[in-house]
């Protein structure tokens, strides 16, 4: 090893290391133009000169070729060095006056103009192109020719090289962009397009597939990598400081013994090239919806700017065309998500560019999900234009690359409009290798290539123990996908209940060191995070600064502090230096704090004697172009972290015993399904139903579109509930009181005047919903005006009155999608389709009219919608501002509406009017919400913790929801959500105890005077006020529920007397950080 000093910093390097390489290890930046880490040093540009001091005085040398020597003293930024660099840059500027990189580098050294005669060249003769071609690619297609002033890079005889492999390496390494590949080879290079950016941006052969990849590691594309194609290059091996490149690595086949399988291979986007008339691939400004998603993204090809691919100009008018690849003869299903993602894209596009004109061409707007219809209405308010028409083709205007769409407008006229961009809302298709997957697992696929599932078992396949979830079971959006994922887990857990916990191994940690009374001995570890931190901040100087801080006894930098070897190194250093506090300055504590805490535990140190400084997210990422500011801010953050670390105290997590029993409120289909799944997992369940019999709304359903008999399912489910040994059933009962929190609830059930208290660890709310009782369309005034539910019951009863019907009119959206209830009831369209088909089958001559606003037959319901039309059901659209009117005419019923196509009044005489009444929340929903302190949305349905990621969880831990209490949904969707709720509940019930984080609030009784200022602001309802006797007088104080508290600190901020604080965030600790921050001013 050789020891030398660079800019007054001593460093030890291996023999053969150049001065430039040694400086790089210290984080010292030396400018270069001809140097490349994977090539032999050349020393042509001389920009990298440094001043060397030795026994014979000082000299100026090129650092890229000068070898490190024992005792060498190097200065990288003296006046002599700067003067030499200015002269070299002036010469380069004279040779290449129009090269941006030369101009920029010259300006950095104060060189604006050159005193030498200018040439018109762009090659600095660095030789990088010829060297990479020969040294790395083993080809030698380009090389230096001639001598003196005529010296240049060229191909032999100035003709296209026959040996060039068109790899493009010469162009990549050229610092001045002087290489023109068309002069080197006859072959046209093809860039590798990024799959993540949907072919709109380039990627390299070694790349990270997408930012959220798990694990987030690079992969090598063997189909394009020159090493695998030509046994050449291997440059990435030289650049990888972690030494992670392994060219010999091969795929490994691992065998895993499992008892169940959940298949979730996702979906593929419909290939819009199959719709030639829409111009995709032919017209650059016709994009798929996924491509536009990438355009909108801040990490996309244009960094979030909306630019046209053809000219990278801002579009003024953008159109979306719906149902591309859906609702077609050979794809007779709705992709379920396209309407909403097009609406989302239009809204976000207008947020990016408020004056953007957005137009969506559609057939039906299927905004059937929770909150979707309100979102659709918001889009219209923002100016998004919706045109009900499916354009047949797109034509490009050659001169401008704009796009012409011809369509029929609402008045029936043929109109042509020009748009700057057109987005194709492409449908969801099953994965391309789905048949191979199905064959491996022995499962059936439906006619469209999706997994074949049944209505009552939405996540089960034809093979026992094999479950599915997500779009593989049929097109669906994120909330339904997440629900089905949990439902699949629930089915697997019930199957494997006897094996639960048998594979768990508990990690053993060394005894915890007692640091009480010890002076703080802090170790600081600063991470380079590759180039995320080290590329912008001077990490070595941060380490040196940390060593000067009080109580810091050890500090070092690491390339990746989170790597396994560094974790072991920190563990050893804690012991070696007797550290009793640890500070890591790296990336985000959101992702890495648990890892570093665990490292402290591995060394026998209390995990809460750890503090983390995030010097990446709001530091180096913010100051990428300001290295000095990044370094100064990082030092401030480290100083603040050390200041707090000195005051850290050992903390210990608490634990609560879990009552392995469940309370399910609501005995409808969802409630019974959740109860049965938990009971099948061997958990005790208390099922509470307020009515005298089970079934809820499911009792009123007598047929399904797939032909199943719901009443048979209901009877079978009730029998299972009644006979299950793990279910205690309470009919005609209600929960009147609830105490406790997650893992330890106590609820009082009132039944026939008797109250029973039951302990339970979780709660599932499945209280259902009701049917809106219409006040319009003569309902309640004329017995011939009924609801779809009543019609279904009459058909089930085989009511003879139905045999006399000649004409029936069904009116949709009665009580839904209006100001009082601005949501879609989701099941009404399928209910109308189901009952209309049943009527036609019963009496083919009966005329059935369905008056609708949008037919929301999403997913595979589209097939039944088509069937209804084929059997003669007539669907007539009405406008929300011109609703149908029902009247009595000559003793019969008459429905009048306006035909939207002909714009003429339409009168239909009929024998019966059937109303699709809305689904509405139960009258007692407020009482249930108040009892469990649960939130409701504006429509009075229960509000989930996160619409997409936690669709069955409440914000209150241990409380879950399913069924119509959450929002309107179908039978199969209710079953999937019920099983999802059971799976989420089982994550708690399967434990003997739950861990409580140590960083939660703590009440200081001596300071608390019971003012209760902290109670109402607490977002988790973790605080209660109570009274107690103290020295003969009544005293008030606050009690904290550790299971509910999340340590947010709102209580600490509101308390005027220091009567409550959050452990690990005492005022003294926060104050020390503030003082340390101010020291830097």
C-alpha cells in the first residue's frame, strides 16, 4: 500500500493507482476530457493537471497517468494548476469553439474567449473513440491517421468500415459529440428503448427495470449487451464500485414446498397496432394510454412536461379514444379501468397545462367505483369535454403532424376536428404466456384467456389450492385487485390453518448493554449511497467534520451503509470502540431506519440509541448542481443528529396480549363470509345480526347473470354459520358498548334485553346498506310502478301477472348520480340486464325498454349486455337534464323521454315501470360510526384508511369493513372483500401478542392538570380524560392507549404544561437539534 497526501488529506491506496483515481476516492473532483475509467489512461487533454511536490520541487503533471507514490504531496487547485488548466482550455476552445462542453468547462475557469486562431473543429483528439473500439470492443474500426496538424480520427481510407459492429460505444464516450456513426458504418444503429418508458426513451444494456423495482438492482440485457453478444466491453465491471457485476451468473431453479398457490401474473396492454385505422406506430403523436401515463410522470421521458413526440412542443388540444381493444366482437368484455384512467389523465394534464383542451370520445362512461362518479363530474367542471362517439379512424396532417378525427356530434352532424395529440385508451388483455401458466397449474381459463372463476368463489380456480387475484381473474382496478389479493391469502390461510406458524423461527439477539450513567460515545457513519450522495456532496469532509463534534469518538464513510457487509462492520465497530450511540447519515429513514436499528440490536445496543440524518432526499437531491451547499447542509444535518443522539435514552417496545377472537357486525352475505373464513382458520367468531334471520340484502336476490341460484347459496351459508363450532351467533342483537383497542376489545351485545360482554381482538363492520325508496315516477302512487328488487321477487314467485305483460319500461339511476346522492349504485345496470333477459326468456313477445344514462356493464358483464340486445331488449339513453316522465294515460302507464339521437320526444305505453333504485347507507350508520369512532364519507358510507392500498382497513387499527357498508358492489365483489377483511383480521388474530412501538406518547402525571387540550386533536383517539383521588382531593389527568397511539406528537404540541411528550422526541431533544441547526448560521 502507498500513502500520499492530496489537498492536505492523507490517503492509502494500492500500488498502481493513479493520482486521479486516488483523488476520486477522496471525493475530490478533477476535471477531465480524455479519461474513461474502463480505458487505459492517455493524458491527451491535459485538463486534469495537478501540482506535485517532491524532493526535487514541484511539477505540473497529468493526474490521469501519473502513478501514486509514497509520500507524494498533491495539490489539485493551486493558482499554478488553475493557470495551466486555463491555457489548456483556451487551446481547446480555439480548436473547438462551438462545442458546448468545451465552452462550459472554459467558463468555469473564467475563459470566455481564446487568444489563439480559431478552427472549425469538434474533435479534441482525445482518442476515446478509437481506444474504446480497440480496447473494449476488440474491433479497431476507427483510429488516428496522419501526423502533426493533419492528425485526426478516421476510418481506413475514409470509407465506411466493414468491421464496425455498430455498437455505438465510440459515440457514447466522445466528450464533444464529434462522432457521426453514419460516417463510420453503413448500418443504422438502433437505440435500446426503455420498456418502462413505453418505448419513448432510451436505456442502456445494464439498467434498473423501474424505480420501484424490488430488489432495486441493475440487470443486464443479454440480448443487447456486447459482452454476451461479442465477448467484448465489460465496462460496467470497471465502474461498479460495489463489485456486484457477475457475468457468469445464471438463472437458478429453486424448488419450494408449498401448500397453496396464489397466481397474480397481471395483464398486458392491448396492442393498438392491431387497430391500423387509428394510426398507432404510423403517426408519432398517437400514443397509448400507458405512454401518456409516462409523459405525465416526473420521472418520464420529458420529466413531467407534456410534449408531442414529433416536435417536443406543448400540445394545445388532446383527444382520448376509449374502448380500444375492448367491447369488440373478438374481445367482448369491458376493461373496467379505461374510463377512469382517461379521466384521471385529462385532469392531471390540465393541472400540468391549465389551458389544455381535453376531449374524451366514449361509448359509455363507466364510473362505477367508489367516488368515481364525483371524479367524473369534477373533470367536466374543469372543462374536460366528453363526446359520445367512437371515431372510426385517425388521419395525420403531414405538414403539422396534427391529427384529424371525424365523428358524429350530439346533433347528428358529421364533424371533423384537429388535435395535436391523440391518446388511445387501450384495454386489458391476459398475459401472453397465460396458457403455459394455466397448463402448469392445471387451471381452466375462460373464453377470453383470463382465469375461470365462479361468482361465489371469486378467487378460487378449478384446481384445489390454487387461487387467483387481480386482473388475471378479469379486468379490474387497484382497490379490487388489493381486495382480491387479501382474499386469496384468506383462502390459503384457511386451507393451511393446521400449519400456521410451523415455519417461523425467532431471531436471537445478544443481551442488551446497560449504558446508564455512561458518557455518550457516538459513532457516525456517512453513506455515499453510490452517487446519490457522494456524487454531489463532499463525503470525506463531512466525515472529518463529524469527528470534531462533541461526544463523537468514531466516524467513517461507506460506499453503501445499508449493504450486508457494512452492517456487519458497524456491528463490529460498536463493540470495538464501545459506542453507545449511533448516527447514520444516508438516505430516507422511511425505508432504512428499521435496518440500522436492527444492526444496533445485533451489537447489543438498544435500538433507540440510534439517530438518522437524511442527507439525500432534501439535501443532495435538492442541491445536485450546488455541491458546496449540499455539503454544508449535510454537515448541518449531521450536527443536528449528533446533538439529539447525545440525549437519546434506551426505550423498549411494549406488547399486548391478543384476544384471538373476532367480532363481526352484520349477518348479510359479506358478514357471514368473513365470519366463516375466520372460523375456518380456527378463530372464535361472534357474529351479531340485528334482524331475526341471517342474509341481509342477499335474501332479496333470486337469480344471477351466470345462472346461479342465490337462495341455495344463502341456505347453504346460513347452515354453515349455524353449525360451525367456532361461531357464536347473536340474532336480533346489537352492539351497544365498545371498550379497548386493537387486540383487546370488549364489546357489550344486547339481545332480548340481556347484555353480554364479549372479548375480541378485531372487529369487522359488515352492516350492509338499504334500498332507496323512490318518490318520483309515481312510485308508491301506482302499484304498476315497482323497483327491480320487487320485479325479481315476483319472477321468483312465478307471479301470474307477469304473463300478461306486453310492454315494460325500466328506468335507471333512480336516486343515484344526482345532487343528493352523487354516486353510482354500481349494480343497477347489471340488475336491469339480468331482469330484462329473464323477462324476455319468460315471455319473448314482451317489449322491454331500458332507459339509461350510461350502461355500466363493466368486466365480463359486457357479454350479458350484448345478450340482452340480441334477445330484443331496447336500450334508450336519456339526458340527465331531461329525465323520463311517467304518467297515467287512458288508464295505462305512459313513459315519455327524448330520443338523444333523433332529438325528438318519445312516448312509450307500458304495463309496468321498473325503477333501478339506488343503494343507500343504513339509517343507523351514524350510530355504528360513533360507537367505534369510525369515519364516514360524504355519502355516509364507511371511509377506508386508503382507497387503493388499504381498501378494507379503517384508520383505527384492528377494525375492518366489507360489503355494502363500504360502498355499492355485487355479490362476488362483496364475497372477495369479506374474505379480504378476514385476511387482514387474521394478521392480528394469528399472533399471541402485538408489539407496541416505543416512540409513543407518555403522560407526566406531575405536570398534567387535566385541561384536556390534547384529547380532541388526537387523530387516533388514543387519549381519554379520567379522574382519580390524590391526597383526599379529586385530580384529573389523561390516559394514553398505547395500542392506538402512533407517536405523531400532536398532543405534545398542544400541551401548555409539558404534561405529555413523545418518547424519543422530548422537547429537550428537539431543542438540542434546533440549537445545533442555528449554530450553522
